[in-house]
C-alpha cells in the first residue's frame, strides 16, 4: 500500500517537472480540439549573454509552452465556437495557422481563457457580437484599477491563464539548455557551425531553406531542450512583446522569431529577430500559445489515490 502511494506521488511530481503536461481541451462537440504543452522550468535563469544571441531568455518563473504551432483546425473550431472571425490561410487542417495577425492571435488566446472561465489576457474595446467588431482591431492597454493590471506589462492581464509568449519566454523555450548560462544557437539543440538539417517534414532537422511550404505542426522537425517543435522553421512566430520591449503602445511593432520554410538557416539563429505591425496578416507568420504552470496535475492524480487509500483503511471499533 505504501509503495503504491509513493509510486503515484513520484509519477505526479514527475509530470509536474518533466516532459509534456497533459493536453488542454477546448471547444465542444465537433469543435473539440486539444493543445499540448511542455513544462518550461529552471525558473530564475539568466539572459543569454552571447556571443551569438541574447540578451533574452531570462525568466523568473515556471510556465508552459505550446508543444506545436497553432494549427488551422484550431482556428476554424475556435471561430465556430466563439464567433471570432479570425482570418487564416487554407493549406490544410494540420498546417500552421498563417496569415493570422498578432491581434487575431490575441483574440484566439482570449477565447481560450474565457471559454474556461479565466480572465482575458488582452483588452479589446469590442467583443465578438458587438456592432463594428473586427478580429483585427488593435488592443487597448490595461489601466490602473483594472483587475490583473501589471505595470511591467501593459499588454497582458496577470490573471490570464493562457497568453502569447513574451520574447523572453519564447527564447527560453527555444534556445535554453536547462543549465547555467548555456544557450543553443538553434532551437534544435545545436550551435553555430552545426545547423539543423533542412527537411520538408519529420522528427529531425528543421523545415527551412527552400521547402515548398510548411509541414504539419506535429511533423515539423526536431525539438528544443524542453520539447517544443518547430520553433525554428515552418512558420515565423509572433511574440507577445513589442520589438523595443516597451509594451506601452497598442500599435507598436511586435517581435517575430524563428524563421520559416523558405528562409535560410541564418534566420533560425537565436541572434535573429524581426518585427511586424500587429495588424499585419502574413502567409509566412503563425504563432503558438503559452500558459501558467498547471499545479493541479499532481493533485488530480493524488486526490483519487488518496480517496482510494481512505476507502481501504480498516474501520476502528469504538
């Protein structure tokens, strides 16, 4: 009995600290879909100091990063569930959702939150169903007095569960080695001079360097140290952060990273970043989502185990 309980505890704690967390489910009926996340631990790591990257990647807290880029199918189903009106390309249901602007990606993330009863991450003047609603309208900044206001980040509500990854969060999930000050130069755990192999799809390499188009999100190359896939190649990815790091203007340029299926290896490097207007819809740009850690993972396992143990305890005679 004690051995079984200890084994369950070990399994639960392992799920909280290593590997892929349980997938989160969204939508209803025919519009149900799941998003896989990996745990990004090693809280308090320092920024990359180069020489080939940085100064990014330092994150003071644990979080979860989407294992894969958001797919077209996810956008289609979220649109149907939430009347979001997000535009996208139509290459295939499992292809990355490209031609989605930063603003539209923020709408998707807000729906992820509100569909589960959490606070919206980003503040918009109009909501789906309102007159003159547009999925591609710019956000407005959170203000003092708003629940979840964070003076350090006027874009993101601190009460949100899901969000677009900041540039530091994205960079850490892609390039950090999990130890000390060591960062990789590519998101496939490789360094300059040892670039990932260019492939059209598969479990190794990265989808870049003149490929005919993006691969399916779950078949788009090798993984980072934490287990994310296609943070290099396949599609450029929006970061939450303003390109200048200020996050103090709704219309300012947003950071974009990772390269895409047609660009050279130079664009995969940790030293390379780009910027776009938040309203721009580009057929080479997609995104992934991030989340706060899921502390209930262990509890979901331990509670039924504990209940089983209580039922098995012999009753006492009075």
